[in-house]
């Protein structure tokens, strides 16, 4: 994953999202994130995968459940509308910027997302893939990975399998619920594009270190993940 040139003007317009209140990241229903918050399930999964790798038994990505859905333009418009409404109370300027870039008749975030996942093997129609991409974008920002070949299919598949296994532990989020998967997946796709746009804007404005720190703090607070202390393996995230 690297900084893409596709939405530079949009990224600069989204500046208020990153300068006001330090807000970077999704306004997700955190009950869907049970198992990530606090990092307990993540740590368990990391240890399980490390033990499997040490014993020569890789955790198969093929065994991970599917969270597929069918996206649509209307669904993406609704995703942007929800994000704008959720942002208005705390960051009205950022909400306005978000609507001006991705609102009805404006830029379709799915186009940029398609470029972001190109070469990773991740799909644009699966919620677990979307969450994996969001986490990988955070990782790429924190580690400043601008080489688009740095995260290839084996690494992306490992994170996707890790994500799917942890989502499967949440009784409120079932693989056979395409509506829930669609809402969750599209929210994460939009937020991945916003993260990437912020990265692009920060580099352009020579503010990358501050942006990196903000993103790292948001992942520590929201997910209990210190991305600076993690590395990517074919089994997913692991401790450095």
C-alpha cells in the first residue's frame, strides 16, 4: 500500500478531519469490535498462530468464514451520509469537508479503495477483507510503507484470516448476515480511503510525523493495538 495520487485535491479538502479534535477513524458500533478492543483476543490469536507456526502447522486462511456482501452505489451514499452525521456533533467542519468530497454526485470512494487493494488479494465485497485493509492501512501509515509491493497477498491473507477468526467470536456479527456485513464493510472501506487521504495530505503539507502519531494513538485507543510494536507475517500481525 502506498500513497495514491488519485484524490490529492480531496485529501487536501479533508484536512479539517485530521486537524480538528484529532479525529481519525471510524464511528463504528464498537460492539462489533469485541475481541479487538483491549487487545485480549488479538493477543490470544497471535499466541495461537505463533505456536502453530513454531510447530509447522500454519493456520489456514481457507478455514476463515466469509463475510461477503453485494455493494451498491446507494449503499455507498448511505455510508457517507452516516459518517457525515456521526461527525457533525464533534467536528462540523470535518463533516462538511467529508460531504464535499464524497457526498452524492461527488467522488466515489470505491474507486480509490479499488486502487488501494490492488495487488493485495483482498476483495471489495467482504467485511473481513475491509477490516483487514483498514488495519493494514494503519500499519502502513505508522511504518511509512510507501512501496506498493510491501504488502502482498500472503501477508494480506494472513491478516484477513486473523480478522475473520476474531470476528467469528462475536455473537452479534454472523457470517450469514449480508446486511450487517455490508454496513460494516463499507464503513471500513470509506475510513480506509480517509486514512489514506490524510496520509497523502500530511506528506504534502510536511506533517507526516504528527499524522503518524495521531493514527497510532487512535489504533491504541480504539483497538488496543500498538501498531509500532507489531510486524506482519503470513499468519497475521505478530509481536516484533
